[in-house]
C-alpha cells in the first residue's frame, strides 16, 4: 500500500483550494457529470450482464458494445485527467496507466455480470478488489500504472453520484424505523469497536476509521472518517481491504442463516441492510430470500448511508477538539469547515436536490445512466484498492491488532443488529412495516 499521508490543512486556506484540493475536485467532477446528464447528455450504456456463453458473443463482444465501453472510459479519463493536471500530476503518465486500470475494472464488471454469479451475491466490487489483489500480490504493480491509481478520488466521485439515488422519500417508506435502527447500530457498534481497538493498543486514527467502517457502511464511511480526521491513507487502504475481504463470505452466508433459522423476511432484510457494507451486496443478498427482504434491506441501508454526513460532521468536531498534537489548531467553526470532507457535503446536496428539486420523472429517466457512471467510478476505486493491498500488511501492521479489532467489532455488529431488527422490525415495539 502506498505510504502517503493526507495533507494537513492549515488554519487558513486560500480560494485555490476549490480547484486544488482532492475533496473539492471530486465534488466538481461529480457535479459536472450530474449537470450534463440533467441537461440531456446521453451516452449508450455498456452491457456487462450475461448468462450463457453465447451471450458473450451475441451482446457483449460486439462492436456497438465495445464502442459504448470505450466512450464511458473516455468520459471518465478526460474528467480525471483534468483533475490530475490541477493537482500537479503528469497527464501523460496518467493516460499511460488509465487504459490498463479501466480494462481491469471492465473485467471485474464482466465477471460479476454473469447471472449465476450475481444470484449468489458476488458483486463487481469483490471481483474488482480481487483482480487488483492478485496483481499486487503475485506480479507487483508497475510504476507506470501508479499514476492512474487514484483510489480516494474515484470513490469520492462515486459517493457524490450515489447521493442522486439516496432519496428521502424512499427512506420514509419504512417510516422512521430504518433510521432508528441505523442510529442505534452506529452509536453502539462504533463505541464498542473504538474501545476494543484502544484496548488492543491500536492508535486513535486507526481506531476511528475501523469503528466507522464497521458501524456505518464500510468503505464509504471509512473514507468519510479518514477525511474528517485528516487520517493516514495507508491506514485507510488497510481498513478498506479488511472490509472487502470480510464482506465476501458475509453476503453469501447471511441469507442462508436467514433461511435455516426461519427469520421473518422483514427482520432478515433489516439485518442484512444493517450489517452488509455495500448497497449492491444488500440488494443481491436480499433478493436471495424475497422481494420483501430486499426492500426492507434497502430501506435500512439507505438510512445508514444518510448518516455518513452526520457522522463525518461529528467526527470532525470531536477530532478538532481532541487534537492536542504538535500542530494543534484552536477549534473554531472555520477549522471544522476546513477539516470537514467536502465530498460528503456533495453527497448530501445531491441527495437533497434529487429528492426535492428534480422532478420525479427526471429522477427516473437519469437513474440508470448515473448508476452506470457510479459503478464505473467504484469499479476503478476497488481495483485500485486491490493494487494497493498486500496480504502480509494485514497481518504485520501493528501486529495484526487492527484486523482483530475489526473482526471483533463486526461479530458484535452482526448479533446487535439482529437483535435490533427483531425489536424494531419484528413487531415487538412498533407495528411491522409492509414491504414488497
């Protein structure tokens, strides 16, 4: 994993941060893309889904689909190259490595596009991570590829675009029950995981990122937490790798446990939505049970996603007040604003606009295209995470204690969330909501 540290912000920041800071650049990139789509920009969406081998030759390996794949990659490459230029990187070196990174992302999307694989719940993020992981641990990452590996930028753009799909109306479908469960999961699991990490002598930065990943929503929350505390990117890469390694067996095993123990569909959905770390895995696992399970899982997952912004703000304030280091800055509204991860703000604004400003018809019309762009950004991000990860690091960094803290927190999360799902969605304290 690349050993670099997130830039520490000074008490004052010139206006040029709006076009130099990665957080802002991720927001502007997503905003440009969203505005173009709302203004009528359309592009043929590439096809990666297939069932029989004949589908590969009939719908995927054809000229029209290759052109669609190239246009999607070209759009992403142009936007990212502009960002690389603004951040002082070499655009030429970026364009040398990006085609290979994009091809790897497309391979992951193709593997996950198989109907059987999809039904089993293995989504593209797992394949993207594995593709990068195999290269990193078996071959090594060549220097010419590193300029295109921009993990945090890719995922921040994807998260802002994700805001266009997090609609308040959808969350309200389950009343406030999903939000109640989300708040109880995040507060209790975060506190326990953080304390467990500290007991294992894990440093504060690591503990915050670990606890946020376990309790809120995996990689997205880890990125937000790292930005809020101005954390070390090497620690962030470590945590995101843990999230993906643990997520793969969970998304397959948990639906079978729901069946084996005859857990009610609504309760099972609330359990999946509160523990699985990516929206796609929540949908896939829920559909392995029923439409009711899937819908309940999605509502709970959306509720936890909404808390990303709240959690990032609270972490920013807490860390600013707590920071007593050599470069301690007196807490103020300005300092808190400077430290707050701006891509989280973009996520919240996008969600608000698509919930209350954009017409319902336009939301429906643009959803598929924006979802496809978000998927490409995320696929690039997870390939990059794999390329930055080495298995030996997971066992040797701080003696493997962060990994132990993560696993301990996740085990508690599984049982605590199941209990809450029964109490909140099982008709014990509240009327059971109707889904499906």
